[in-house]
C-alpha cells in the first residue's frame, strides 16, 4: 500500500475539518474548497483503508452537486466493477449508494455495470467476490449500521 501515508494524512485533515467546522467560519470555506478539489479524484484513492474512509467523508461532506460530480468520476473511469471487488473500495460504493439522491444517475453509473456480478452473487456462481456480494446485499437489504463508522456519524449527525 504505497500511498497509504498520503491517504492517512488526507483522512486526518478531514477529521480536523469536521471537528472545527462549527467553531470557525474559515474552516467551512476550507472544507467546501477541499471537497470541490477532491471530488473528481476520489476513484483513485479508494483502495486503502484510510483512503476509503477519506473518500466516504468527502462524499458525506459534499453537496448534492458534488456527489453528482463524484458519481460521474466513478462512471467515467470504469472503476466500478474493480471497486466492488475491493475490500475498501466497496465501502465507498456503499457510501455512494447511501448518499446520492439521483437514482437514475446512480443506476446508470453504479448499478448497471455491476449487474453481471450481481447475477453471479445471486446464483452463487462465483464465491470469491465477497465484497461485491456485500454491495449486492446492501442494495437488497438497505442501510445497516454495520457499514457506518464513527466519523460518518459525526459528519452526518445520524
């Protein structure tokens, strides 16, 4: 995990922004600018634990417009299938499924590319796609507390 130090630094920076966003006006501005800067590169740092946590925080901190841009970034790079099979990146897909309101765009960008994998999961043709199976079950079963971490609860207030 070559970039995990950078991803950890990003996560720590986001944690500080979240802690101080209610105390200082400048932090809110920094947070918005950071989300705008990171929204198109999110697909490239979801493969590490810290990177996926940072991506989830960026998704939750972003506006509906930011989430739409993030969704387009994931669809543009054709990384959705690879991400569904990844241990940490699959959690980012769950976060997108949970946070994006545009169901048509979500369906075209994330669900459609995953249909062949979902067929394999549903009929248990392939057993080594445990993370893709998690995404499939998440879509079928809805949101579970299992997939939320403390940082997301602090960001969203849920």
